[in-house]
C-alpha cells in the first residue's frame, strides 16, 4: 500500500477505500441470555441481514468505490438470492476488491505465515483460557479455517471453541485513520477483546500496511493503573473508533462516553500533539448511557455545512430557549450538563477553549476549519419531534456514512429523520431503485448530489449500529 492509499482528513471527502466485515455466523449465535454481554439488545435474523440488508450495502459501496468489479454483473438486483456468492468471502466468486476490503480475508492472509499463526494462536488461547491440548490442535488448522474460527468461534464440524465476536461487523470501532496514521482501539467491553487482538495483528503484519508500521499508534494504560481500585473508571484507558472523528486535516474529535474514558482522551491528545499530527483536539463528553454509546450515535457530518444530530444536544434544548423563566432557572441548577466540549490547541494546551453546546462546536468546525461560507444547517433526529427523535436515534438516525460530500447512507426505518432531510433540500432514494439506475447506466455516481440513500434496516438496526459504525475508512479525498 503506497502513501496515497492511506489517508483520512475529513468525514466527508469522497470515500476511496474502506474496511468492512460481512455478517458471519457470529450474529446467528447471539442468544437472549448472552445478548447484553455481547453488546446486543436483541437477537437478529442472520439470513435477513446477509441477503436482504447488508448485501445492498456492499453493492452500493462497490458502485461508488470499485464500479469495474460490479457493473453488469448483477442480473437481478432486487432478488435476495441475486449473485449472493459474489459477496460471500468464502466463495471463489467473491469480488476481491482492493477498495471495499473484507477484514476476514486480511486475517486469512496473515495466518498463512507460520510464525504469525503460532503467535496469534498463542495470544487467542491466552485471552480465552484454552487448554494446552486445544492450542496444539489449533496449530494444525490452515489459515482460512483458523480465521473463521477466531471470528465465529465454531469449527467446520460444528464444535464451538470460543464465544463468537458478533460486533466485528462494526469495523469503525477497531481503529481510525488520522491523516496518514492509524490509531488502534482499546475496547471497553470484554466481548470485544479478541477483535482488538486480531486487528492489531492485521495492521502490524498484513502486506497492505507494510509501509505504515511506524505510523500505527496504540495507547497504553498508565504505569500506575495496576494500583487503582476497580471503581476508578476514569483512569482506565478504553477507546473505540465510534468516539473518534477526523473532521479536518488539523482537527480531531474524541468522545468521552460509555465506551471511551477521560484517560484515553488524555492519552490521544498527548500522543497526537507529540507527533504533530493535528493542531486541535476537541474532547466531547456525552452522558454515559447505552442510548448514546459513542459520539457518532448522536451526530455525524453530511456536508461542510450540514450535520445530522440528536436535538437533545442542540443549543435550543440545552439553553431552553423556548422555556418559561421558572423552567429555565430550574434547569440551569442541574449539576450535570448533558454535554461538555473542551478544545485543546497543540501550541497552547494549557488554555483550552470551551464550547457551551455541541452545536457551537459543529458550527466552529464548519466555519473555522472548513472555511464554509454557507449557512450551517442541522438535520435533527426524528425531525426533532418527541418521541420520534429518541426512537430514531436508537435506530441510528444520526449514524450516517458519507460516500462523498452530501451523499450519505441511512436506515429506511427512520421516517421522520428522512422527512427532515427532505425539508433541508436533500433528495431521497431507496438503494434498490438507485442500484437499478446505476446498473442500467441511466445514472452514474457522479450525477448524485445532496442525497440520502435509504438502506433496508429491519434486522441491521437491531444490532445497534448504522453505516458509520460498519465502516473503517482508509482513504478519502482531501476536501478543499
């Protein structure tokens, strides 16, 4: 991978390369009694996710990022069985795109190396408390079989050796590209420990990243963390990619949330300033609630001047502009602010800037960092109508993925948010219809401007992650 193959300096530059992981058997193993331990709120139907939902995600990514690999190869786009083998990593007909990159195939590749296989088997067996006999048995397996086992937990004969890692489809959380560096995660929950281990081995050993070994950043626990009581959560170092956003070449956002700690944010600010990778880091503290999880569940960027966000964090909601005087006074006496934003500057870290609301920060990013002259627009979850705002935020209305500036993927179930996009001047098209237009060449991706692409979501949304979560961008065009 050459230097022009890895680089992200915004959330909205045209997407050129990303890491994904197609839903595997892990999702079909989530049982009610373990759902919350494995970070799921419900059990999902695997076949529906694969054939009727995620499949369309891969198809639209291919049309935008690698059209030569897909144009003319879909004979019946809207059929659930249509060309399914083309998108199955285990199939000989898999697309093998170097732009829409399947994480499982990267793991297959590194496990072909005997030395890496030995180390990774030992590492996985250590964190999973396997017997010595099991470890010896695993070393007899080929790389592809091991790869599927490490992800799905089950051997080809049906024997289950490990718990599955169903969250592996949320590739955003495994790491984030910061300009031309990679910041790897430290997951907060035990259910994601193996994900982090596999990711570390992939980035440090796959040929795709061989030119970037001195640009991989891992943050570590503080030297005295061993002595801290378990209750001291703030001193833990946990970081997940959903809490990190590269909003401009000189500005990174880090969320402090249910999954990312203050100490992790501190470590990120410190290391990025030491390496002079960015000039500003804004730390966004949101309530530690399952409803929010990461900052990308409450806001994402659509255009330089357009953001989608949960209205609860808007200026109007926080400042109670429409409240009567008594309500406003009572609300102002609350001890815990709903959100806190602190912006550090590399040249003067001891004098941070504080933003009163999330909206103020996002306006500053648009106007100061991105030099935007147009009016800044906010599209609110559920069109800012209760209870639709909270219902649709729960099903990831704020978690959209920009394929290019102004063209984003979102769930079709969030009706009120879709109305808000329309009111903001966006076109709305369902992915089935868009794929037909692209396949027939009645439309090209260059024709598509200011558009919300609606994606099927009955099962995917129950996994508690949108398309921003299900992508790890490796390369985006720089924006002017």
